[in-house]
């Protein structure tokens, strides 16, 4: 029979540990507290907590006394037996039990004599992990130890669940702060204002589908009053696409500071991106130069289309005249396209998020609606036209969540 004084002392120790666990929010500190309490209350040499990874159906150690981190299937070993049965497993002779894996002893020069494994559960009865006590001092673990271990595990399971939820929340908050910072940096790369070119009205606009997007537009002043125009769209959206599009924009700007030969710029941008990007990533891009004296835009369109030149009476639709950047290591031949801009003509450059926005029945907004929309607003400011086009798409999709990044660049000769 257990000494009543010892029993009271053990229960007080568990109560003290429970009080301490109630105020600890750091998961690693809490795990260490539980391990220390298990060794003290159960009088054992070592203890390990294995947390349960439900996605991989594995147990893994995050804190252990005397051993390195371990990960193994959740139905293996003594700890796996406790997790599977959701019951205390008492092994008085480790080497006589077929479930015991002696590899850890051989690796660390340790001798496991006996074990006690207890599952950890939350209030809903979901498995959180397993605490395993090793080598009871003086004898094997007895029924009194099992009762103490179960009392400890009941407190520990709830505390661990709370700490894990707090850790997940903190990680989510950290990621959100990082995303907000990335968004702020990316938005700072867009032009602060639309450019002023005599005889022309020019407007750019962007709205990403996520915190960060894979689209961009840019205006780069060139000698003699010309203006380089860039509209680009990297595959996907989010952080990965944002990094790709930032590189593409930087390459275009750097090369245009050296040469205004669009073919040379396109070939160099393609080669550099192909060197850096994985095989499943590429960038569609319109790279053009507006000449306000000759009233034309010369361009290379790497996979970016359709290209629209819209007047009240008609619309010219052209496809891309080159492959998207980074599809091939080298662009063999780059053709230079040209739009001649008559008075009141509007060059319309939109990423595919506009055209591919779908209604609840699956019908796409499409090119015809874009052309009709632009023609109906020939006298309105371009900035207002883009905002109204976005509103029209929201109405068309019944305010469905934005599926893709949206970027627009419009140029109108006055």
C-alpha cells in the first residue's frame, strides 16, 4: 500500500505543475515543464514527450531528456501502442517486449529497463501526443505510478492543446505581418502617379488576388520624350509570383538604362529569367515604347495578349508576337510590332484576370465585353474607366472572390 503522505505529496506536486502549466504559453517551456514533472513525480531517470502529427500520422519528440529528436509512425513502439490503444502501457522489462526498439539504446549508450507510456488528449478526446517515462528508480512502474501518470497526462494534454493553438496563432500572425510587409514593398514598386506625356492620357492600375500578386505595370522615361511601357504577369499569384515579377521588372528597367532596342531587351530578359526560374514558371509581358512625336507604340509582346487598339468605330485585336519569357532558354527571333495611334484611339493592355473572370454559369467576361465597355467610355478619364471596368467585372461575377490578379495599362491619344 502506498504511503499516504507520499501520495499527498505527489498529488500536491501534480497540482503545482497544473497551476504552472495554466500560465505557461510557450510550447517548448511547457514541454520541458511536463518532462521535469514526470521525472519528479514518477521517480524515473528520463522522460520524453512525443507530439502527434495527424497529417503524417507520426509521433515526434520535441523535448526529451538525454536523447535527440525522434520521428516515427504513430503505431510503432511502446509510445505507438499507447497512442493506438489510448491507454497507459506499462512495460516492466523493455527487452522482453517485442514492441521495444533497442536501436536508441545502442546509439546513445543507454540501457532501458522499464517504460511507462501514457497518451495525451485534449478535452475533445483527440490525440495530442504521448508522454513516456523511462527507468523507474529502484523498481518497475507500479499501478500507483500509472494513476499518477494518468492524472499528470490529463492536465498536460489540455495545457499542450492550448499552447499549440497559441503557437499556431502566433505563427499565423507572424506570417500575416510578413505578407503585409511584402505587399507594402510590392505596392511601393508600382508607379506613384501616372506619367504626363503631351498629347496623351496614360493610366495604370493593379489589384492582386492575394496579399501579394504576380502582375505588374511600369512606366520608364526614355530620351527624347519617349516612354517605355511594361505590363507583365508571372505564372500563379502570391509570394512566389511576386518575387518572379519583381525580378522581371528590375531586369527590364536595368536593360532599358543601357539600350532602348526592344529586341535586345527582350532576348536578354528571357535569357536571364530562364536561367533563374524553374521549368514550370514563366512571365508573359508586353514591353513597348510610346513615341508621342510619331504617334506610335512599338512593342514586343511575350505571350501577353490580346492587345487591343480601340476607337469608337472599331477595335483592332492582335495576339502576342513572341513566346512568354523563360519558356525557352533563348529567343531565336524577336519581331517588333507597331500600333499607330489615331486621335482618340486607346491602346488597351489587360492581364488575363479581366478576360477570364467568370459568372456563376461559367461564362467568361471576354474580349467583346471589354471592347464594348471601352468604346462606351471614350470621353471618360482612363483612370475612372479602369475602376468602372473592375466594378463591371464584380457585377458580372456576382462579387465572387477574385480568382486572379488584375492589372491594366491604358494609353489614349488625345
